[in-house]
C-alpha cells in the first residue's frame, strides 16, 4: 500500500491485518471476502476524480509517518532509555 501511495496511486486496501492502520484515511478499505465490496471500490475510484485526488494527497501525507530516519531515531532513543 505504501509503495502505491509513493507512486501517486489511489489505494484500495483489505480490512484484514494491519493494513487499515497503515493506510488510515488514505485509502478505501474493503472486506477482502466480499468481491462486491472490492468491485464497488474500483468503480468508485474509476468514476470519482475528486476522491481519487484526495486519496493520492492523503497517501503522500501518510508516507511521512513511515520515514526511515524517524523510525531509526525512535529505536535509538528507546535503546538509549534502556541503559
């Protein structure tokens, strides 16, 4: 999902696992066991350019949350605090 966001692609994500936490409000989240849910999300994205643009914009924002330098600094601080 994050790679798609990095490529300015609107995302349809499964409601299973950790994906809802990863995508937050930057994707359409669907039930992976219901094909009608998936096809409806695809239909919406194909026909709603304003939603598509919004999801791309939100995806770019969401990427900032998963920054390698920030993550490394958090881990470093945690390790230092264990001393």
